[in-house]
C-alpha cells in the first residue's frame, strides 16, 4: 500500500482531535487515513519566525508523522493574510467588493508555495500518494513537478469555485489554473463548483473537457475533476453526544431559556457566513411578530477568526451593533431576544446545544459545504427533532434539500422561515429529519476520504 502525504496550510496535531468546529472532523478523518497509510502530514506550524526559516520540525504520534515549517512575518502577511485571505477567499465567495488585487501579495503567495515544495520534496518517496488541500496551495503541484516529482498528486478545494465571469477578474488567472492542471485529481464540494471550474477550463483555456468523466485534457496532459461532498465524522460526533459534557450543555441551554424555543447559529466570525444579514432577518421577525419575543431566543456562537484582516474586525463591530440594537429595542427585564457569544466550544458541548435548540440557523451567503448544518441534523432527537433553516447558497443545500431553504440576503425570507419553523408540527419535523439523516450518516468524512484516495490511487470508479 502506498504511503499518503497530506499537505495543507496548517497541520492538526493528532491528539487535538476533539477541537470545536468543522476542522475537528476533517482532522480526525485525515489522521485515520494517514495512520492507515503510515503517512506524513506537512504544513505551516502557524508560527512566524525570522530565525528558523527552512527548518522542518518533525513529530511522530500514533503512527502519523507531522512535519511543519515556520514562515517569516513578511510571508505570513503576503501569503496568508494577503493573497490567500484578502484575494482568493473573498473572490471564491463571490465578494468582488472585498477582493484586493495586489502584485506583491501574489508574489508572496508564489514564494511560499515554492518554499512548501522545497521543504516537502525530500520527505516524498517515489510511490507516495500526495494529497494537497485548499486555496492556499493551488499551484503546489506545478512547483512539485518542477522538482521532478512524478507521483500521483491530488487536490481538494474546501471553498466554492466562482463562476468564470468573476474568476477572470483575478490577475494571472490563466497561470493559476494552468498550474492546477498539474494535479491528477481535483476535487470540489459540489457539482456546481465543479461545473464552474470545467466551464472556465473550456472557455478560457480552450481545454478538451469530457463532462461525463470530468477529464480535462490540456497541452497533452490529462487530469480528472470531480465532486466529493465532504461529511462529518459521524461516529466521533455521536460519541460526543453520549458524554456528560454534552448532556450538561443541553441542560444549561434548556434551563436558561425558560420555556422559550431556542434557535442556534454556530459560525466562524466571517463575512461569508451572512451573520449581519441573519440578524436583520431575526429583527424583521420580531418587527412582524412583537408578541413572540417571549417565544424565541436566538443564540449566536461566533468564535473570532483571522483578526489581522480588516474586514473581519469590521464584521465583528457590525454584528455587535445590530445585536445591541435589537436587544435594546426588544428586551424586557427578564427577556433578551439575542445572545451573542464570541468564543468557541468543544464538539461535545456543541452537540448538547444543538440537541436542545429546536431551530438550527445556517445561512451563509456562500459556503463550500458547511458542516454545522450536518452536525445540527446529526444531534437531533429522532422522536422530537428540531428544524434546520439552511441557505440555498451553502454546498450542504444540495444534499439537505428538505431543510427550510432560504435566501440569506432577504430579511423577509428569513423571518418567514423562522415563523414556519416555530410552528411546524411534529409530523412534518420528523419527515424532514428522516429525509436528511441518512445522507448525514452515510456520506460521512471517512467515506469522503476513502473515495478521494481511491481515485487518486487510480482504483476508484466515477461517481
């Protein structure tokens, strides 16, 4: 069996598996695949150091080798805060208004990809399978090929891929996609993102596309692009639900809401998540139904992220202001309609919160998948399940089409869905839950990993 080498921007240390958020499930799945293949996980340490540039820190834990490098503070600014998170991230989430096009950060992005290639190449053996993750490392296969690597190299994009008419706004967009075509397998979360990529390759590069198989032939080289919808770590998440920590979290939420229905949202503090728009929708609901302030409490858990990037500080301020306005207008001595919590929780606590909340609100403006939607469904009591309100612009909407699908830009649409969820009879709640739970359970992160690795090894069937 070939070894598996995973390369990503950051490396999750195996023993940190229980961390809150979607990355926990992905980290656990990749670790189990690496364990099975006696693999190596390579990436940035998360530290910036101008001293030890080029030094690889190797650790071995439970059969998995992790290898990390530090970046200089200038590299972090240009590659991570700059091109990756101020250019590619907003562009891939259709936010041209927030996308910064700066030549210097683009050069920094290329330099760090070159450093990754230079550092990881000596660790890769001839028959290793190499699996690269996410928008930070789009050109990495080309840099590895230039160093003589002939291994099978795969890439998975965890974000959306924008339509061609948006993507062409990126300077040197042709060069970036030509570099991506050096991968053997390119994976996307949904058919929509896959079709956008194939459309670009056909219209802009004039590549030969076989839509049925996803094969792209360009300048004599062929790669395969497919959709691999990511799932949650079902067994791990269910095990968290059996813990005292989860039961205690559920009880805390129930006792604190005093017979009001709890609606919950759990999102990174990020403009792609549609948080100000969501608060506007909740405000609209209370404007239209002022008597229902005693029926509903909304709990927004929003751990901070990328605090060095200006647009993130702005969204935090906006969220706090909108929440404060609604609470100021609608609160009573014993009732506050919105609770805003700016911190993270463990997976066990989140399971408990999801179980206790009768409405889950997941309304990103654009999202590659969104595993919180799947975790909310997974945490429900089959006998008395809650209702998921889900943005139609989340990748998860393609699979969870019996959720209440909403346009997150429309306060009226959100307000109507909240009212419908509050009043939904048990029979309909069960029907919607049962239509969703099978895909959440069966299309889990382990199956996702196995499918991608099988295709990368040349063993998989088209699916």
